[in-house]
C-alpha cells in the first residue's frame, strides 16, 4: 500500500511537507515514532487514501481511484 502512496503525493504541491505532517499526525494518534510512510499502519494509510478519493481493497491488495460515477 505504501508503494501506491506516490499517487497521493502526486496530488500535493509540497510532497515533503505533506509526508512530514502525515507522520506527525500518525505519531500523535498512535503515540509511536514513524520514520517513513512504509512504517505507518495499513488502516491509517487506508484512511489517507480514502480521504483523497482512492478506494482500497485489502483483499485484492489494490488501490484505485474512485471514479466520479462510482463514488
């Protein structure tokens, strides 16, 4: 799932700042230190994807953009 995260980063003007803020928010939520996006819990990444209009299928191990017609 962290590999597909590049698609979300592509939507950001400042990807480095976004990752920094994302890691900080996750650290506050989980009271744990995360060094990179790869270290984040899958359920947290799933919510980030969904917030940005992506659909996550854990069963199929896929992340795909939600189309305007479907969602």
